[in-house]
C-alpha cells in the first residue's frame, strides 16, 4: 500500500497538491491528482493544502495527543496572529537557575516532547529522540555522573606536562579548557561535594535529553529546533528551563553516560534541558547585543 492515498471521488483536480509537493510525487492525470511514486519523505504538505480533504497518509495522526494542553484544530494563517506577543514570549523566556522543589508531572513532560516534534526537520526525517528524567532523583544521578567526568577531566587539565603533550599531538583543547573552565568547574565540584550546592542543574526537578539520529540529513539542526520549541512551550506552561551544555559535552565524550541515560549507539546528544517551576520572576526583558547584519547583493 502506498503511503499517500488520494480519494479520486473527492479530488477537484485543482493541482495544488502537485504544485506544493517538494518530492514531485504527485501529478494530475486526466484532471485528477495521482500519487505516482512508491514513497516520499511524507512531509504531508499535500494533506494540509488540499481544499477538498481528499488526501490521507497511512500511519500518521492529525493531533499531537497532548493531555495537558487543549489543542486547537484551526490553523493560524500567515499574518493573522500577533507578532508583538510572540516576540514578547521569546524575550520573556530566560534560562532559569533557581527552581522550587515542586515536581513536574510526567504528562507535562510528555506533552513538551510532543510539542517539540512540531519543529521542522531536514527532509522531514524527524530523526530526533527524547529521554525524560522525570524526577529530581534522576536529575541528581545524572549530575553525579557528570561531576565524576569533570573530576577526571580536571585532574588531567591540572597537569601542565599533559597539557603540553596534548597540544603537541592533537591541538590545544585541554589547554583551552584549563584556561577557560578549570577554575569555575573546580569550584562547582567542591561546592557539590562539600555543601550539596547544585551548580549544574540548579535544583531542577526534571530534565529532557534531546538526541538526533546519525542517519538524519541534519540531526543537529533538527534536535536544536525541537529544543527551542520545548523551551518556549515550557515557559507558557509556567515552567523554567535551562540548557545544560556541560552535560552535553560530558555525554559526547563519555560513552558510559550515553549508555546509562538510554542514548542509543546511532544517536548523538544535542541538548539537555533542565526543567522545573521557577523560584523567582524576572521583572523586565534582558538586554541583547546590537546586531549589525551584512547585506549581500549578488549581481
């Protein structure tokens, strides 16, 4: 059975689906749209654009299936929503580094992932995957394992002879780490061991790991776009969020961390999102650097 089915009795022959199809999988035959290939990358543009609702895709659903969010069925057309309000949402979402002890429900975390999957992906591969850390217990466990990685790294970086050797054989990565991060990481590790102060997850009570398939055409972009969706949606749900880059770096270099967290061999970690209910509120937007875009004129 072909993945795209066009009901010829409902098709008006307008040709819109054929025009919009990036895969050129549809053409008009005797005034009726026909799916002429065996498969495509199933972007579902044909389904979404058909005025007669004559197109269906096998194995796909029309709703996300959220349980904590009332999904709307009406599409928002370009130019019909409030850009100022959207911009205010983007500017209002800040990295949260102080959380309440209140737990985040598993249903809320699952809905955040579903919302994340509405992001675009290269060739519609949707090659992302997600791992939920549902409680503070799991977050702390990942924090401890990450701390062990950085303790080993700091012992290496502290050795001047080793820094010189690494620079000679493979570049100055260890030296740069020592100059830029060693001191602050060493202090954070000491505070964690001696006082239980969490400088990594900042007390977050849940987290989501976002991965990308190594088989996807652009897995990094896919995973990070999905992450941005999650960050913005979390803000609307009353949650604070923060991207934890130190954990991403540790997981990329320590295969054991991937194994423990369920990241598969054909996946790459791209973001770790700390989540929880914020313990403070911002009163105004954060300031941003002035951007001076370069305007290109090709003749």
